[in-house]
C-alpha cells in the first residue's frame, strides 16, 4: 500500500466515522461508571433520610371535632319480634378553621441532612 493510498484512507469520511464511533464507545464506559455512582449516592441519601425520619416519628393527621351520638335503632327480626341495635351517628362541623404552626428541625446523618417537623 503506497503512501498516497494510506493518506486517501485516512482522509476518507468512513475512517473518520469509525474513529468517532470508537471514541464514543470508549467514552461510554466512564459515563456508565459515573451514572452508577450517582445512583448509589442517591440510594444512600434516601436510606439515610428515611432512617432519620423513622426514628423521629410517623405521619401525623390533623383533624377537627366529631360529635358522636349513640342511639338505639328498633326493627323487627325475622320472627316478627321487636329488636334493637346500638348505632352511632357522627356529625362533623360545617366549617373548620385551624391555625397551626409547624416548627422544623434539621437532623444530620453523615453528610446527609433531613428536615423534620
């Protein structure tokens, strides 16, 4: 192969495409390594925050007053005899205004920080 043919091959667009494809494949390896490192760190962060939050307390529910009124309900059983059962009626307010203040606290687990309230 002469020098002129070698130069023609190096100057061809097919050769340049093959070189670019090879570089892309070579650079995909460190990209995958960085991606797996990011996924591991995110998993570790989520685990640390859940651990801190789990020791602090569970979910909380804010509710209003409920008026429960017990009463007897009379009916006839299958033999036709009168019978009763205890039933509770529950009444909720038509409107409810709650004023609350939430104090948050920051807790740390290693390099990770969780906001708790």
